[in-house]
C-alpha cells in the first residue's frame, strides 16, 4: 500500500473514532507540502469537517490527533495554520519502496485486475492516405492510454474503425483508375476531389503492369476493383506506419462489413420503433433535439445515402453488445459537435450513454526553425508519421505527442525534438536512465544491499518519495485518461535522480555499506523509470 493510502486509512479510522463519521478514503486529501519544514505530507481533513461539525478546525484537528493510531510509520503530527495536519514520517517508511521495486522489477506498478472491460478506439483514419501529424498524436495518446489502463488493472481492447465506405473511398478508386488509365496512355483527368499523391500514381501504374488492359472501362464492376485495391494498399501503409510507431490494435472494424451485415438497418429499425425517427422532405431525420442536441440530424439523405453518423451508430451498438463496461473514443477537434448526437443515438437504442466517453484531440502544428509547416493530405505533401519518425526518432515523436494534455493545442518543435541536450525532455529522461545503467556497470563488484537504514539524506528521501508515487500516477492517469501525467512523473523522477546523483556519491570504496545501499536505490529508480517510459512507448536506453 502506498504512503498516501496508509495515511488516508489512519485518518479515516481517527475521524470515525473521534466523531463517529465515516469518510471515504477517496474524499481525504493528502498533499506534499512545498515547504519541507511543514513535514512530509499534509491533510486538510479537519477543515473539510468544519461545516459538518460546526467546530473550529484546529479543535477538530486536535481531536483527530488524539484519536489517531500512531504506528511506526508516523514520527510526529503537528497542527499548522487554520487546521492543517502535517505528518513527518519515520525514515524507514520511505526505504520500504526499494524492497518492493527490487522484488517486483518490471511488474512494479502493475495493479490487480479490476474487472472493468474497456474499448479504446483511436486513429481510425480513412484509408485514403498516409497517417499524418493529427493521427500521430491520437495514435501515441491512445496506445499510451491502453498501456496505462492495462497497468492499472483494466481489461483493454484497442480498436481501429476503418471507414472503408463512402465518397472518399470512391474518390480514391477514381484516382487509382485514372492513374491506371494514364499508364495505358489514355488521357484521364484526376478531378478536383482526387488524390494527387505520388504513392497513388505509383500504385495505379503498378496495377496497370500487374493487370494490363483488364480494367480500362469506367464501369461499376471495375470501380469496385479499384476500391478494394485502394483500401488494401492504404491499409497496408497505415499498418506499416503504426507498427513503426509501436502502435498495435486488437480489432479492426470495417464500416463496409457493418453495412453488408445489415447492422445499420437493424439499428435504424430500433430507433424507429422507439419513436426517434421521422421522414421529411424525402430524408430520414433523427429527433436529437429531444436528447440534448441543438437541432435534429439527417440520417438518410434525399439521394438515399446515409450520413457518416449512421454506420457509426451501428458500430457503437455492437460495442455495447460485446459487453464493454466503458467505451472510449479519441476524436479529432472537428468532431466536437458529434459527441452529443452519438450519445443521443445510444440513448435512442436503449443503451446507457454514460458508458460512452469521447475525448477530443486538439490540433497539432509542426514547427521547424520557428515557422509552421503547412500540410495537405489530398495533395500528398502532409508530414507523415513515417517521415516524422525518420526525422526525430520514434522515442522523441511519441514523447512529444503525449507530453501535453489532449485538450491543449500542440506545437511540435522539430528542432527541440532532435536536440541531444537536457532542453529536450525525452533526452533528459533517457539520459537519466543511461546514467543509472552506467553506475550499475561501474559497481558490478559491489553487492546490492537488502537493508537501507543509512539512506537518510534529504535527496535520498525525495527520490524515494518520488518512487512510491508511481502507483498513484498509474491509477490516476488510467482513471482520468490523462496520459501526460506520466510524462510529468518521468520528468520529476529524472530531476530527483539527477539531484540525488549530484549530491550523493554512489560509489565510494571507503564506505562500501553506504555505496551498497545507494546502489539499491539507483537500481530501484532505474526499474521505475524504465517502467514509466514503457507506459508511453519510449525506449529506456542503456547508453547514450
């Protein structure tokens, strides 16, 4: 159990004993004071109880102390200010974390299964071109979120929804067909909605070589051939780029297969029976205004084609039927208005819309030498995941994409990502890990201690405090899906380690007992930093 959880239990028992009030541990706040003179940890629980008890918070605080179980963990408790409880802990409570880490190694931080099944859908880009920066942020975030939630004990399914139907796929097929015909010497316009990238041209010419003279006629049968070949070509590119980016999926759901299975019509039939659909002006409408939307939405247009929302409704209906407790989508910023109607559709189907969560991914700007790089996917000159990884490396790319909150705009500084200095946060973290590995190699002849009573320096205590925060960071990051909190933790841990290293000599031949204990602290820190980096898909390098 973490120190925070132990303190919460101590306070819960004391409040129950003093006032016969039962508090949930989650409602008890434990913080680390900025001023070290205020102890190791602090709680405002007495002030929280002021309104309920109608007493002075300092009086409440004293009553809590009087009822408190004082075990070997707590050295002293003091009342400060209006009623804060400041705890100073015994030094040996901090060293306990070293034993836990060395025993569990790469499993340190792994929480027990909580029985909650979660579906995470992310990336889900149309298979009409390579993945660009916006997709890269969602890919890094979604994959890291999956890693963190698994570490926190969730049963996670990683899902990619393939939009392999609709107008954009038709435009892709027409573009391939045009290049195919051009390869046969037939003058053919691409069209203003066509895909002009070099890769599409090369694939069209390759199809002309492999299937000469077979699909020249621009009929529906031939167009279907180019749809299938185009989707296959683009999906293979996407999978290759995601693999390079260390992003993998458990499920690939095809929109076309959903349509072909009749799932779309089944979903619409249920919504109709529930009274949420109506016909007007030759179109089919959804009464979303009855479910919190600002206006009703068209589901089937006058030409008989479905809007984007309809197959997505069928897709999410199936997610519920697959038995997930939580369904999470990571959508681009242009989908913000989509959330209300998607949740409304689940309510219309008789599903619990509270199980459906949508996190919005804000825009990314690629900045090089202080200037924004413009991108256009249709013209084939957008910066792709592959190009970015080749330029700055997978580690830097992944780290930068998850280092800021998802709802914040991100300027990706290419020059900073390439720097081999401590200004670059991923370099700073990896350098800390490499330094730990170097220390361990230099100290191969010194045994790692199994008791740590000599670790009493302030820098050692601060580092051990940071180590024991790891479990809390995992649980909180998973609960809130705030991946960037892991990056903040990584930077804090690296900073605490560098500070410890500069202040405390680890290898001292004249004091092997202290060296042995400090070596154990270094090894524990190395394990936790590697585990934290793995949560965001970044390599814990051993040398730099």
